[in-house]
C-alpha cells in the first residue's frame, strides 16, 4: 500500500537524543538531565528527570531493580505530547546490523524530508 515516510535529515528528535545518550554515555545523559524524583514500589524504581533541552518537559524511566533492566521510558515534549516506550526481552550487548535500520524506499512511498 501507500506509505508516508518522513526522513529526518536536519535534527534528531528529542526523545531519540535522550535515549541514545542514556544508553551510550551515562555521564553525558546525567549532565543534560537533572533527577527530580526517585520512588521505589516493591522491586520497581521510578525515576523522573528534568531535561535541560527546551523541547522536552519531562523524561522518566521505570527500572526493574531485581533484573536491573529498564522496563519503560517516558517523555513529554514541549507541546505536551506524551510518548511511552515499553521494553521487553531486552538483550544488551547483542550486535545488530546497521542494515536493520536502513530505509529502503518502495515505489509507492511518499517521502517527506525534514
């Protein structure tokens, strides 16, 4: 069928930037996010951050303390759009081919470059 595809060439979205920093460099992440609150309920840790980026209002993590895994990532942008990513079956350290993320345009695709 017909797909509308947006190709980001100018700026990486704030949520993606936050996630990349979180997983790639903890020190960089913590330099750009201030911890607002931490709460433990049973074996789950809830952490809320205040981002220094102006296009993000809130960033939060839910962590399974027993498994030492991130269970979910939450984000509220500057126009109050709430995004939540639920993670499961996370396999850290497993190499993934960069081709997995390559966009292959189909004939019927309408591509918008931003």
